[in-house]
């Protein structure tokens, strides 16, 4: 008697991203966030980084065929209700990921995809090489249900300098025109003296704002990863996109507020409350 059958299947989310050995960003942040939001997490690892809160010491890229093999192994058996991409490293990996996403959306149905166009770590380490930016623009933006660039990434992808909320609106519209269904230009690095961190969202019809108090702290390592993972988790749970964005904004704000004192550098956000 205490034994029962298997529980009902939980929502599933997959992350396609790089490993952060320090546990604050990348695959580790994504899986912790999926777990905290009660979604079953799976992963396809694109790169290993030797990393801690002080920075990236080394990077080892995974061969594109092995990235594709991980995606295939997961989706062939477990499936997914949503997926996200993070660090992709090179053009060849971007191409492999875009190709597998298109293939599996044809077979499984068009699951939502969150594209976090990770380019450079806070510590300055490149996480996407220069030529691969064009591959992200051409191949991945058209597949994105939600695109979550920071200020720098929005500028690189749209060609529009972002110094104000109005610039962010223009960039979001340009990124939508490049194929992202929902473009979210994050405000963490825009108007840094303002009391609020305001993200600008464009869905092809209108602009929305995601507002939260700006929390002044050094513990922001993995903020972008955690935010995009939270969006992915809420989409996996079936929330409409705008509501998923609003819930994820509240989640990341609280995760920054509760950041634990870990390491000597930029500590991680907290994804376990
Ligand atoms: N390392 C990996 C593997 C990542 O995917 C990311 C994501 O942005 C980072 C590092 C960046 O971390 P940070 O928040 O310190 O810029």
C-alpha cells in the first residue's frame, strides 16, 4: 500500500546552452530554475566552461554533431513543452541547433522556443564568436517565440544603438521584423541610474513594459540565463506569453534580491526560493 503508480507527467523544458562549472549561469542556472518552477528539465550542452564567480578561465566547445545528438536523444523519447537556447559558441553549433529545432517542431508540433542570444560574459569572455552573430540573426531569430537580448545584444542584432527606452522600443520592433515573435529588450543595462529596470516588449502589434525596482548588487551572475529559463518554464506550464514574461520578471527580481553570498566575484542570483 504506500506505493502508488507514477505521478502525472510534469511539464517539460529543454535548455540548449553552455555549462558553467560555478553553478551560477548557463545549463546549471537553467536546470535549477526549471526545478524551482516545478518543470522537468532536460539539456543539450554546447560547451564546457571552466568558470567561477570571478570569470571564465577556459572554454571547450562540443562538436555540433554531439549537440544535435543530445537534442535528438531527448526529444525522440521525452519530448518537450518548451525549449530555450543560451550560449552557442560558433556558427556550426547555431546551424545544427536551428536545423534540429525545425526538424523536431515538424515532428512534435511547434513548441515555444526562447532564444537568449548570449554573446559575452559579464567578465568579458566571448561566448559566441563574431561570425556566429550573423547566423543567430539569420537562422535563430526566425524560430524564436521569445527573444531576450540585453542592451548590447539588441544593438549587435538590430544595428540600433540603445541608450533610452525609446531606442529600446525601436530595437524591439527591428528584432520582431527579423523574425522574433516576441522581442524583449532587457533594461538592466539601459538607464542604469534609473530606479526601475524596465524591459521593453514588442509583439508585432504593440509595446508592453515589464517594470521592477532596480536592485543594486554585485550578485548578477547568471541573471539573463535565469530570466530566460523562467520564461521557458512558464511557457512549458502553458502560460500565455505576456503572462510568462511578467511572472519571469517577478521571479528574476526576487532571485536577484535574495542572491546568496557565494564566491569572491559576481555572485549568482538565487534560484532556489
Ligand atoms: N557562462 C555560460 C555558460 C553562460 O551561458 C552564460 C550566460 O549568459 C554566462 C556564462 C554569462 O554569465 P554572466 O551572467 O556572468 O554574464
